[in-house]
C-alpha cells in the first residue's frame, strides 16, 4: 500500500527510505513559482481558477497554487501561512497604482517594470545609533489579525488531508530583515565598523520575530510537521560574510530561535539559505537544523552533492537541488528528467532527501519542464 504524503515526508526527515522521493512544491516562497509559469502550467493542464498569491501579496509574485495543480505536481506538503496585519492590506489596497508597497516594518518594494517589484524602500538607511533603534516605529507582532485564521486552517488540513504540514510565518529572517531596514551595503558596513549597533539591530529584529513565531505556534504548533525559517547567507561562489562573522553575529540568534521553536512544537526546523553555504553546514547541524534548503547546485561547493551526502547525509535532510539557473529554464524535458534522476540517485538513498526546485520557479521555466521534474520522480 502506498504511503500517505505525510508518512513519506516524515520518513524522509527520519532518514528512512520512503516508497518514493517526497516532492515539496508550491507551499512557501522558497518552494513556489511565479505567476507566468503558473498560468502557462494551468493552460497546459486545462485548469481554470483564480490566480492567488501567498500571503495575499501579488507584488511578491509567488502564487498560491490551486489544489488541482498541487495534486498534479504530487506535492506531499501543504503550507500554513500567516498574514500581514489587516491595516497593511487596507493601506496598500488604497495606494495609487504602481506606487511603492510598504510593509509592516516600514520597508517596501518599488515597481521596476510593469508587474515586477524589487526591494527598494529602506527606512533606516542612515541609522547608526542605539537611540535610532529605540525610537523606530517597530511593527506590532501582537496584532491578532496576523494569525486569526491559522488555527482553523491548520486543524482543517490535519483532519481533512494526509499531507505533511509546514508552517511558514512570513520572513522571520533577522539578517535579511536588517538588509531591508538599512540596505545591504549599509548594514554590512555597520557590521564591520559599528558592530555594537549591528548586533543590537539584529537582536531587536530577532526579538520581534520570536514574538510572532510564538503566536503562530500557539495556534498551529501541535499540527505542524515542519517549521520554515532561514536567512540567505551565500553568494554564487562563497559566503556573504565570513564564518567568524556568522558565528559572532548570527549563529547565537539562529540557535536561540531554533530552541524557542523546539520548546513549542515537535515540528522539525526547515532552514532556507541560498548560495554556497557549504562551510557553515556543521554550524547548522550544531544548532538543530533538520532540513536544509534549497541546496543551490549552481553555487560553489554546493554543486558537489556527492560530498554533501557523504559528509552530512546522515545528519541533515536536503530539500531542493533541482537547478533553476540552467536546467529548468533552458533544458529540454528529457534533460530535466535526467538531472532529477541524477540528483535523486545521489541524495535519496537511505532517505534524507525531498525534491524541490532551487528556490522559486521563475518566469523562464516552461510548463513542460515543471511536469518533467515531478514525473521523473514517479518514474
């Protein structure tokens, strides 16, 4: 008898061999797809439905897939998401067309071409003092509209489906949020030249993230199998900051956040971080990360998935590894299928692997390649 989706995912995390590799698509910004390939996929499959977006945020551009699409993609997981506070939706709904979207932190996105939005609003660019951190109008993480729906949705999914559930409170990433608040280059300079300020800013952001995560887990923690957090730490060829700087500034924050989660749920921690983070993997294991995503196989040492499996395959579950820079957008369906089988043959023996694209499926990916990716698993 085939396993249920939840059984399949839990076996993968436990490093047991499931009946097939579990597929993780469409349930978060890290494993989703943009609107253009989604519309082409619906057209190819003859699915007619309203286009919706995760977090009800069209400017983010990542769709909330129709259930029929998720079933065709054989996705073994469903997401439980929080929301912006109600006043943020109301304010942005009434803003002038094409004007910047401002989020609850005061940062935001600008439209760089029609329908394409990019982070461009950084409210603390010039901040350098503790007083500026103290006086900033920080978001209210106790606003009940953020999680008012979470318990009902998590309970419905647990009782009415057999999918694994992942909790994805929006962008609880201290390092990335600091980039939004200050701009990446400014914050990096502060980490080097004004480290006390940078640490206090990170700690303030982390404290707010924990508050929201606490409310989210109060509503859904007993129903979740996985909780997604993260921080992008890598580039195409190396780390964004040195290992020493990571261990000084961020590792204690990540470790504390993970411990906070583990005290409130049995769900396993899914950590998303792009780029070549190979040299930090022992740190990730030490602080309690169970699932590492997206395994960017186009980035530096992360391309060596043989070594990844050999060195860390008994300690981590890998999620991702299907290349979105070259194979998915520009390969043929046959080439996509071959690459998926190559990755599975290396990462899946003994469990510990869940298939997903490396981050979001972008505009250039043809729908035939999306289907080739998942159908290769079933073959």
